[in-house]
C-alpha cells in the first residue's frame, strides 16, 4: 500500500498557513521519519495524514483514495502524543479497547500490558502504561499504517527502548508502514529507514 | 503516648466530604418531598375559615398564626409551597428540555444553525427577565398555564449555552475522534461518549432551574400577572397579606416569606451538592 501526501497545505486561520506544500510518499513496508522543530505543525501534519483533518489544499491518498472522509475502520491509525486525552476517562479500558479490532494477545504481552489494567479506569494507570495501551489499541488487524506523533517523549529511557524495539519488530513482521513524526533526529535515525526533514 | 493517641484519633472512621455532601443532598430531597406532600394533603385545612380564630398570633396551635378569615397560615404556606414546587418542576422540565435540544442542535448542525440559536439566546437574555415573564404570562391569559410557559420560555438560554459548550468540547476530544477512526458509528459514539458527558451537566442545570422558577412564579403572582386568587400560590399569600401588614399582622408575610426562601435555598443545596457528587473534580474528595 502507498500513503501519499500531495502538496498539502493547512492553516487554522484564513490566509495564514502553518503547513505549506508538503509532499511525500511512504510504502507500507517503510519506516519514514519526519523531523521538524517544535511549533512546526507536527501534530497537525499527523492529523491530516491520519484523516482527522482536511488539508486546505492538496490531498492525502491511500492507494489513490482520499483518506479524509473514509468510513469504518481506518487503515491509517494515529497514536497521539498525549495518551490521557486519547482514552475516555469515564470508561474502563476494556470498553475502550473493544471499540476497535480485536487485539492479538501477542501484542498485549509484548507491550507488557497486564490483564488487570483492562478492568481499570484510565486515571488509575500512569502515562507510560496508558501510552502502551494506546499503542496496542492502534495495532488492530486492519491497520496498514501507523502514525506516531511524538509518542515517546514523556516516557523514561527504558520504556522508550522497549516500545521502539517492539514497534520495529511488529512493523517488520506485518509489513506495516510506520511514520515517526518527531523533533528528535537521533531517534528518527535509529528507528527509520528514511528521514525527511521539514524546514520552514 | 501522644503519638499513639494521635494515631488512634486518625484511625477513627470519619465522614469524608463525599459522605457529607450526600447527606446534604438527601436532607434537601427529603425536606422538599415533605413540603410537597404535606402541602398537597393540606387542601381542606388551608381553606377552612374559622370566625373564632381570626388574626391569631403564632402559637402552639397555629405555629404560623392565622389570617383575617381564621385560616391556619402554616397549612396555607405549605399548600402554597407545594403548588409552587409543582409549577417549578413543570417549568424547569420544559425549560431544560428546550435547553438540551437547542444546545445540542447549535453544536451539531453547523455554523448557520449555531448562529441562529446564539441569536435567540442573546435575544432572550437581553430582554429583562421579569418583563419577558410578565408579557408572556399576560399574553397566555395568566393562571398556571401562563406562568409555567412564561418561566419555561425565559429560562432555557443559560443551560442551552452550557450544553452547547459541552457538546462542542466533547466533539473535539481526541478519544471521540479516535473512536470514529476505529470504526464506531456516530450513534454509538453519541450514546457511549457524549451522553454520559453531557447528562450530569444537564441534570444539575435542570435542578438549579428550580429555584429560579419558584422565585419567578412567586414574583409574577405577587405582581398580579401569575396565578389566580383561587390557586393559593405563595405569591398570592404574600400579596394578600400586604394589605394587613400595616395593621401590624407581621406573621402573615414573615413566615410564608421565610418558608419560600428556605425552599429556594433547599433546591439550591440539592443542585450544588449533586454537582459536587457527580463532578469528577470534586467527586472523590
């Protein structure tokens, strides 16, 4: 599968674009790093790539189909920077995880998610634990591309290493496309097969 | 020694904030129920005139005194309050439903709908409350129907704004957007994520409408644009006793007035304790 951004621009205010004419393409076997400084619009770019926002100009295509407005389970899944806002605080985690595809037990084990967590509310887990949960949730059967928006910035070194080595293995095994959006050049060099640096 | 005693003191099971709030809430509900029920049972006593017991000062037999026709003021006050409570509930229910529908519509159906509803909210908020109440009640021929509709039609905007804001906020919440990308249907998202988020706000807003409704009903009636004299609302009692105040019969107005005030405060207590019970920020204190 091919995920392709064609000259996308985006602005929150009219006439003022934070993203200008960005183009790139990624195969589902690739790991692409997108490195940009703080305030560049990394999260905005992620939301556009994952079909959450509509770019003001240009298109994001998945095998020729516009990702914005796709119905049903979305093959491009995004993992958000802040896990605590990406789960409903009023629902137990097992209810949240039931919203998507069935997650393989193998993934749950590899991420160190204990069975007992699923009976808890999000507030009863730490940020790192919650982020691992969110990563597992995004790895449903039908996921073809994974977009990681600064997913490890608030984790300790050991957890970061665990998560990335798991993601490398998993994307390799399932031929998942991984797009790592980060400000951290060193991380992108370690993880990705290809890096694109965005500058103003 | 002192260390041990301090430890023991600490171990004593004490009421926490949540328990206290729960007690306040139950206290308010029970008392209001008592007023409403006893009031509706007072129908006969409240209209019984006794020529041998006119203009009596408060005493053991008549705790609130009697009026110029020998009617027991306690019975009349309870009866009046229960009528006011019924009107308050009716008006708040209609008002809250209006607010809920308009708030959700404003937040869900695009900018044009939002602008129209926002304009309506501003218009209703912009007109002085009492004036709007008087006009609507008068136009609808006063009486219970007029009062209920007038209070309902003039009280929805604040709650509608709150609901609109809540819906807008929850629509933008990442977890709602993620649920959509995980293939959840809009209806299911509304039921699972949105309703549980909005309902507590709605419920508290609804209960906090009561005191307004009751006070405005009393005000309307007092001014003569509300209930008819044969419906002895608390406003009727107050406006009738006006004539006798100058004769020194202070108890005719003081006790019903205090009772009205406490009813309103009880509703307020009920609403605010319920809010702190269901608001996640204060729920676990």
